[in-house]
C-alpha cells in the first residue's frame, strides 16, 4: 500500500472516529442496559451525569468505560469502577485473567469480516452508478455513497455487535457465556429476537455522517497528493 493511501486512511478514519464516538457510547449502553427509555433519554442522562472517554485503546476497554454510569467527582457518590483506560485494562487482567482482555473477540471477528466487504462494495457500487465513465465521483456522490455504505454495513453488523457488547460486559457482571452461540440463544430466549437489533437506529444515525466524512476526507487527501 502506498504511503499516501495509508496516511489518508489513517487521517480519515480518525476523523470518523471522533465524530462517531458519542453516538457509539449511546449505542453500546442501549444494547447492554435497560435503564433508558430510548435514544434521547440515554443521550440526555449521559451528557448530564458523565464525561466521555476518548482514550480507550481496545474495543473491550471502550465498551467497559462506556458502560460505567457512576457520576464522576460528585460528592457522596461511589467512585467510578475504572479510573481510566490503563486502570481498566489492569483491572480486567487482575480480576478476569489474560483471557478476560479478549472477551467478545470472536464475535467481533464474525461481525467485521463480512461487514467490511459489504461496506466497501456498497461504496464502490454507489459511486460507480452515480459517476459518468472516466470521471471522478463528485464530493456529493462521495458523501452520499459513504453514508449509505455505513448504514448498510451496520444493518448487517448490529446483531453481532449486540452479542459482542454483551459478551464483553459478561465478566463485569460475573456472568460467563459459553460462547457466541450461547450468548445468542440466551439473549433471544430472555428478550426475544428484537434484542439483536437494539441500537440499530443510533447505529444508522451515526453511520451516515461518520462514513460520509471518512470517505470524503480519504478521497480528498488522495487527490491532494496526486
């Protein structure tokens, strides 16, 4: 891969991550908790009582920190379980062992393997259909194609994203699933098939602007360096 493609992908991915992180926090909480009445209620409570974490280096740590609902630095309230990403990683390692750091890894792999292909195929097809032959796609085309590519991939990914998040939180709740299939069966049995699409609305709302910005910045940086 040429250096300019690597740098362009890194910068555009970082921009997408920064833009989408607050929505991702709300999505994870809706998938793993039952204390919120909906998206708006979750967003309001999160904004009112907590600050977002932007330092989580791994998906497991990110999910654990996003699910930490204790208000920070509020007199009389219990201290947060984790003081930050490093403390979170150390606590998981100490309490759950090395394997605890890899909770949900298999579900994450199953989620991302097909969806990444769907993601890029959708983007390329939409750009190709909307661009005259021999021309580069316009900024509007890139924005729309990137946005719909993100939505399409998350429609496919959300069921396993729910399972991934639940398996990652299982160690914190002292509940161990025997694997991905066990988590799927127990979740469906207890909450119905609708549980696998919990967070789909917020995923879609996040996916369009995040991936529109990601692809637009990527294409712009590539053209800038050509």
